């Protein structure tokens, strides 16, 4: 399908975007490995998290649902997974593949992990290296690319690993493998990244320490089934935060948004740009901070994005680039080379679309310079990347003419129902089926 978005309009009303993708994956993984029943609410019924559900079902875990965001997971314990009878297909989901690698490395059975064309281009050497040091045996294709063959029966040994890049997926992979390892497994990271794995492990009664940035756990414990209420995904809320900021006359309330401090870089960056966002009703739900966010349109200015905010806003840059395109002056992003290995090369993908729409920009190896200007009409490619599609949909709010966004099927990986929710809020979005709809 493609999106055809009419120019102008504003975003108003009250809405709740779907559940957090990172927490949804982890709830299934830890719920499956726990003893007893785990009840999840607010689960994201997107293709990525559903790929994780399918993988654990294939390994013998009974999972009821999802039904309106509710899942019941009948945990099998750390030693209870069974050999899958087929290859585990992770679809578009890097989180599923990287975190599962850590879990599978600790099993007695062999397994193979594959994915769609985008996932087959994403680097897995970053998880194979530490897992091999723990004693795992994992074969990849050339240059560490998937499919991955994980050989079972390796006795894992706890290690200390200094992460070479700020990646919550690598950190989580190593810690999850550490559950199955002898002794202590610990990591340090070059900059703080999302800590949902650590928080959720504690929620399942598993001790995880963070001593001055050394994050560690002892292998061989057990997880206790629990109830998990997953808040709305701040990464999905980000499209609406940007849309309402750039569209004159907007006033939007986003409910029950996850406010984990390792995820709120998008708020800090938008506020530095002059956005009018009020954090309301702050509370804690199941070990994670949550709030409602009121966002009203405001004139934005270009900024030099602080380096320390990059890992804290890593998934929100496509949306933030649209804010930069609508800002007065120049926005500079550097230290963000990780964007090049997401679902697409997000620096190149966004630069291509911005150029099509008449926004001057200069691509750098580790970032981009965007000169705020007037968005024109045009037809942009998504490079099969959900966040590129949703970002350019919001750009139409300030464009001179319609924006056609080609190949939007992947939006369902993280944000099923985006088109309806955005239309209800005031975006002039029409979904147009195309001949290739549904193909990957
Ligand atoms: C995620 C971590 C991030 C993020 C991804 C989800 C996670 O990836 O981009 O969407 O759930 O741990 P990296 O760890 O590769 O930065």
C-alpha cells in the first residue's frame, strides 16, 4: 500500500498510541523463560513483536492471545524451551533476532534464525562476537549477516564485555545469554541505552546490578511469572509530537506514554528546538515511568543536537528530521552512525526524501545537516522502513502540496492502526492499495 497525504491541517484531540515495542518483545521472552504465568496488557500487536511470539510458540511455549493487547504466557522456566521444528523467521525485527541469539546460545538444541530482506542485511557480528567469547557456537553468512545457525549444547561461561557501540540489543543479548552461563556476566556501555531488559528482569524477580555503569547478573537463577502493563511507545508517540509541533493550531494529548529516561531524548531535543510539550500526570507503572504528554504547535529553531541525546532518541531521528526541516535555521546531527544500520540506512533514506521535497541537506558519515525551509509536494520512497513512512506522513502537515509515500506495508511492524489514528487526529491521509501490497 501507499499513503497519499494531503497538505495542511492540524492535529487535535486525545489519543493513545500502541504499546512499546521493546517492552513487548521482552515481555514475551522473559514470560516464556519464567516459571508460572505472566499476564501482559498493552502488548503491541505489531508484526515485529508477533514474530517473537511465534518463535516462542515454535519452542513449545503456550501463549494465549493477543486479544486487545492482552497476552497470557505460560512460562516453561529457564530450562524448558524445546527444539523448534523449523527455521525461526524474525521478519523485519532486529530486536527479535539479536535478543533471541543470546537465549538460543544457551539452549541444548540447534536453531536457525532468519528474516526478511532488510533483516538479512543487518549486522549480527556485534552479537556473535560476545556470545562466542562466552563459548557459544554461531555461524553466520559473510560479514556476520543472517541467517544465523546457533549450535546447541555449548556450556556458556560468564564474561565481562565492554560494548563497542551504544546498543541496547547487544547489551540485552549478552545479559540474556548470562542467564544460562556459569558465573557472572556483565557489560559496560559507551553511553547509556534503553534499560528495559534490566528493569523487566528485576520485575521477574531476577537480580541485576548496576555498579557505576557495570551492569551484571549471576547465571543460574530463576524468573517468576508476573503481570506486566506496557505503556504506549514513545517512539510511536514521536510522530505525533513532531506533527503537532509543526502544524499550526495543533493541540494534542498523548496518553500513558512510556517515559523511561533512556528513551526520552526526543522530548529533550524537541524542547531544545522550542517545542511546547507539557508532561502531565507522571506516575510509575510496573517499574517504568509513564506520563501524558500535551503538545501544542510552536515555532521550532534549528539546533546542534547534543551527542549524549543520540542513543536516547535513536529511533526518533526520522521524525526529528521532519521537525528540523520545518525549523528556522540549521540542525546538525553527528555521532549517529548507528542510524545507517537500522531497518534502512536512515540517514540516506531521510536525506533522499527531504531532497525530493526541496529541503537542503548535507549527508555526513555519522549524521546530517538539515537547513529548515519550505516543504514541497512529491513522491518519496520508504526503503521498506516503517519510521521513514510515518515521518514523511507528518511532513505533509506543513507541505505546499500532497506527499505520496510509496510502500508503506512495513508500518504494521511497529504501529498497526497508524493511518486511522493519524486521520482521526486530523492528518489528511489516504491509504491506497498497490499491486505489491503485502509483499516484502
Ligand atoms: C532496541 C534497541 C535499539 C532500537 C531498536 C529497539 C531494543 O537498537 O533501535 O528499535 O529493543 O533493544 P540498537 O540496540 O541496535 O541501538
